[in-house]
C-alpha cells in the first residue's frame, strides 16, 4: 500500500515540474521576432538545442531576457548583439563571418580541397604505371629469390 501511495504521489508531483512559458506581446511583430530569436539562439547548457527546444534553466532565463528586451523596444539585432557580447559567438547557430570565425566558415571547404588534391595525386600515381626500379634493387630481389629457392 505504501508503494502505491508513493507512486500515486510521484505521479501527481512530476507533471508539476514542467513549466509552460506564456508571454503576452504588444504586437504580432514582436512575437514573430521573439520566435525567430529563440530559434536562432543556442542554449549554452544543452549546446545542441536552440532556446526554443531547451528545458534548461539558463534557456528559460535567456527566453525571459529576450522577451523583456523586445518589450523594452530593442530590435532583433540589438538582442543578438547583447547575447553575443555576453556569451560569445557560440550562442549563435549561424555565427557572423568575421576574423575570429574564418576557420569555422572556411574550414570544411579547405578540408575538402585538401582531400581532393590528395585524391587526384593518388589517382595520377596509380595511372602512371609501376615505378621504375634501378638495377641494384632488381639484383637484390633476384638474390633473395635465389636464396629462397636454394632453401627449399
């Protein structure tokens, strides 16, 4: 009976921990900006989720902060600038193209270029036929074969 009561109590208390945030906006434009921002900003705790999908406390705080800034009349870009100044470029899913993010943007293309160059070089080496062997290497190979034949 005790176990049943505990499970029943736990079943009632667990849903109480889920929080649904409801914000009232002055205009549909602010609500649209809010939705775009929480889709574009990354949760710093989860790292692989945006603010919209994250249940982390920090994500809740950042959603609230975003809402408050928009209600104060700040633009989307001002909110993004604030978040980047406070948390760095990592808070953005699509970081800006600047000197500190060149490698992030250009790295995959450079890696692809290197792989293609190595692939082409390997194909050329394979299509050029067998490598030429000098006489001393050929003589050493013959000696090894003769020694093997003599042992058998």
